[in-house]
C-alpha cells in the first residue's frame, strides 16, 4: 500500500504483545496489541503512512481471521537520508 501511494518505507519493527488466559484445558488469546514502528523517507510521508496503516488493518487477512481483538498503536517517523 505504501509503495502504491508513493510512501517510501525505510524501516519497520513491531513490538507486539498478546494476552492469554489459561483454562483447565489449555488457554486462549484474549487480545493482541501491535506496536508497529515505521520509518519513512520524508516528513511529508508520515501522515500518509498513518492513514495507510489504518487501511491495511481493515484489509488484513490475519486480523480478520482471529476471534479476539487486534489493537494498534502505530508510530511513524521520518528518517533523514
């Protein structure tokens, strides 16, 4: 999505966190929080990257396939070349 919109991603890392409840027969995940950190090539791309992040979540096949909420706390930053 970024490439199609002209947003140049220069780095990506995510510090995801999940919560699981143990039951007598195993357990199950109750929620996941994704904390993606995306670096882009220019300060003018930061707002577009945030907007695209929301769009990507809406079409994410993984997030739409699980039976627990997937929350996002994205952080976008421009990195000087």
